[in-house]
C-alpha cells in the first residue's frame, strides 16, 4: 500500500520538540523526506536521529523565524538537499512567556515580549510564506490536479479567549486571515493553504510552563474529558498535506477537544 506522502519533501518549522517533532515523525513514517527546523541544533539532531533510526529520511536546518535571512537560508538549504518542497507546516511560534509562565497578561506586557511575538508570529510567518511559495508553486501540477500544500498552525484561543494570553492570541489571530488570502491567490497555481486551529495539547513545554489552575480551566471547557496529544495535531497535518485533501483549501480545521463557552 503506497505511503500517503511518498516522494514528498516537507519542511516543518518548530519541529525540534512538541507538536512539530511529532509531525516530523508522522510525516517520515508516511514516506516524506523531512526538513526538521528550529533554533536548537542539539534537539533538532535528536529528532533527526530518531527518524533515521526508524528508517525515515530527515535533515536538520537551523532557523530563527524572527530573522528573514534565516528563513531564506532554510528554504535554500531544503532545495539544495532534496531539490524541491511539496509541503510546509508553519508551526513555530512565540508563546509570549513572562515570569516563567506561558501566560503573559496585559499587565505583564513589556516591549520585548510584544515585539518578540510580533516578529515571530506575524512577520516571520509572512516571510516564511513569501520565501517558500515559489518552490511550492514549482512542485504543483494544477493541470493534473496535483497540489502542494501549506498548513499553518493557529490556536482556537483566538476565538474563545483565555485569561492572561492577549499577546499570544492577538499575534496568532492573523494566521487564519493569511491562510484565506493565500488560498485565494495561489490556488490557481496549485498551492493549497489551510490552517489548524489547535487547542491545548500535552507537550512537554506546555506541561512545564502552564499552571495547574490554567490547565484545569481549559479542561473544564472541553467537550472531551482529556487533553489532546501532539500526535493528534500531527494526524491533522498529515490529512491536510496529503492527496486526500487535494480539494481542501482556505479551510480552518479545529482540533481542540470541543472547547466552547
């Protein structure tokens, strides 16, 4: 049985841990050649080694999403290594950390936190799209209904809100607007652009930095009585990047356990 991403080349930003690392492993298991990307070379090489030990093909390229030259270097290195790019998972984000906690309320805001979030979550995302789109267009064959794909990771908190997180949510909310705009502009050239609106999932960093009070607050809002795992987001990314979703673009897939007010 053919693998769902056989022969594809996939860049996954923020894939040295958490959701990104789970997505890199999932994509490699489905035949993709994976570019693992993030700030930590040590963690990135560990993810690559794990994928290779499982029989997959992966390469680490260091990238700082708040630096345009670093983003350009990521795209260039990916093309030099594999010759093409078929999928981009735009996962890396700044989470507006303050005082050792993930939540950074308006009263904790300073210019460093604000500018860091804007640089990564808005400017960095736009630079990433700009520099990856030409090679994604090259990989598509729209006349044969063969597409390439961008999946941007957003957060369902931009709809529901949560205490102490206005900076993160304010700088992540534009992701869905970017997706819809790019989907309409580049669909004719065979590039599908979608968003995953993620809820709170149990990554190592989430569990370390999130207070127990906040975790319980979110769990109380869930329709399901448990948190998601990184693999839940990875599976959603896989669907949207595969040919099974070849007629899906400009969409937001909510994966959050049914959080609602």
